[in-house]
C-alpha cells in the first residue's frame, strides 16, 4: 500500500512538471518554455552609483509596439530625473535597447541618451534577462547660440535586470 501511494504521488508530481505547468497567475501558467519567443510587456531595473531607473518596452507579433506608454524609461541620477522613449530589439536570447534623447527634462537644458545589452534566460518562465548598459547625460551650452551644443554632464555604466511581466503588450 505504501508503494502504491508513493508511486501515485510521484506520478502526480512528474505530470505537473510539463511545459507550461508552472502554476500561479500568467505568465507562469502559459507559454513557458516560451512558444512565441518575444511577445509581451517587459520591464527592467537600471542601477548605477547614485542612479536608479525603470525601462519598459512591449512586443506584439514579434515587433515592438508603437505605444509610448509601453516603450519608455525613467531614470533618476545625480538628483535629476530623465525620461524618454525606448527602442528595443529582441533576438532569440538577447535584448538590445536604446534610450532615446528627450530634452524635456525636469532640469532645464539637460538630455540623456544610452543603450543596454542583455542576455535572456530562455528557460525561465518569466523570460528573465540581465546585462549592462551605458547612459550619457548632457547639458545644453547656451553660449554657442544660435547653434545648439550639448556638453558632457556625466556618464554612468548601468546594470540591467528585468523580466517579461506579461504575455500581452500595453
């Protein structure tokens, strides 16, 4: 009898380990290991010395969506807030992204540009990724008017860590 109960428990445990049987709310209950490859909403944290931020982007039908709300970053660095659009490219196991410049920042005449590269854990139920990036903050030099010249304000090496937090895009 003990052998029968033990065998049934083992069969039940093994049968629940099939692909997609991770349990919990989506994305953990469907699509893992990932079938679609890239579709969904992604979010990453960016960290550096005296710097933290959030990077978001989304994919539908294997292409980045055009929604600004779903493809943006907000980075707080050296007491300043930077935000702008994100362009991201996802391949089989890599994500490459660009933090586009947006001059409408909280501190007048400042701008930020940057990029990141991350490796995706394709065996992860959340499509987890981590990597490195770089950001460059600029300040506009008004002494050069009428031309616009941006001077290097500061730069940071970033650490990026994120997940696909849903299988639908914003």
